[in-house]
């Protein structure tokens, strides 16, 4: 197989030809048709995540077909089209798993972080963590749903029944969840980089009530805000924007340090919370919602070998919507 491999933190990915991987017990091998490029991949490549097992193949927004079954696997069947998310395995017996909180498992595995991911022509994954993709037929359009969409969905649920919803960072997750929220009848307040006209135009196209720079105050107090940008300074900014009793949801796996801020921003029973990973039920629920809401992802496909250039564009903030790697293109 061909793969983009990370060997040391901060180094460019290396394009390599490797032996085809073989699935072990309970695993399947997936022929990768598309893999979305997530900001978490950037944090991985920059060495900002702990305990990275080098060498590692990034990528956790995988769409492909099952082309080999490991021992004991009955489903999914050969040829099944599946999506592979960030959560790649859980222990099933810790206090969190037994309480329906597998996203907080004490011994998890993560696709493209602690086990090889989808920046490759093939990936071996746990069969229990592969979602069927019936009805979602476009490989490139579907790929961002597997993380930007899933983590976005979990963060939206944590925002509660907020009618006026702020979205800080209008990238892959932001533009997907804005569509879900509008379908649910909520008002969207989109916060972008001050001069990011393309993102602001996209937010308006998707029905945002208000659009402005992340340093601005909206024209109405928000019921909740979700922060997708990995910028800790947005936490006090979002607290200024939400009403008493409002929520600020930090949706990234990595964020820069939150600066100190006056207590009065938190006072009034405002809440700050984080989103950690996802559950398989999140995936099943969201993929149904994505079809019902007729979510349209704004994507740009790239050859697998362009992964380094795509990550550089993401670092600069030059990606509108989501970038997707297409092996074999």
C-alpha cells in the first residue's frame, strides 16, 4: 500500500510504499476512497498531542470499502462501504464504558493517532467501530462527516436547546453544524477571523443571522457558543457574548492556553465545558440526521501525495470548508 507517514514531530510526512496490512481478530481492512484532513491531524503532525507512537499514519475521517475480514468478523461484510471515525477502540469494561460514556474510556485507541489511519490506500480498523454509510454515496462529501460532523454533533448536543447559537471558527465543523442547527430552527451567529471574507460569505450563504470577527460582540446575547477554533483566547470572548446561564462549549481535542479573565464573565451561572471524542451512538444518530437535514459539505479534493501542502494550507487558514485526500487520484 501507499501511505503518508509521520516519523518525527514537526517533520513533513513521508510518502512510502509499504506491505499491505493484514487484519487481526475482530478487525477489517478498508480500501480507502477518501480521507478528510482535520485540524487534529495538524496537532498530531506538529507534535502537540501526547504519547504519539511514531511512526504513525494520520487520518481519521475515512470512507472506503471493506476488502478483507479478520478472524471472527461477520459484519460488516466484504464490499460494504463504511466510515471510520476518530474513536477506534474502547476497552468495554472501565467505569466509563459500562456507564455508556465510552468517549471517556480509560484505555481507548484513536484512528490516525494511536493506530494507523487513512492517509493511505488501506487501513486496518476495529470492525465494531466502522459505520455503515447507506444513503451517503459521495465519498469526498461524506469524509468530513466522520469527525468534523460527529464532534460537531456532540458539541451541538452539549449546547442544549440554545436558540441563539454562536459558532467560533467557521471551518469544517462550523459549516456542517450551522446547517444542522438551521434545520433545527436555531439562529446562527458566526464568528470568523476578522478579514476572512470567504468564510463570512459561506456563513451568510448557509443562513447565519449575524456574521463578524471573533473579536466582536454580537447584536444579541447568545444562549450558547461552540468554539471550534483551537484558540484559548476565544473562551473569555465567548463568555462575554453569552447570556446568564449560557454555555460555552470547547469542541477541540487541543486548544492553546486559556488566558486569565475576570470572574464576572463566568458569574451568572455561565458554564464552560469541553467535548471529548465521541460515542458510537453519536455516529449512528448524526449520520441519520445528516441525511434528513440534507447536509452539504463544502470540500476540495487533493491527491494523497499532497498531504503536506494541504496541512500547510490548513495551518495558514486557507481551507474553505474541508480538504479531503483521495488515494489513487
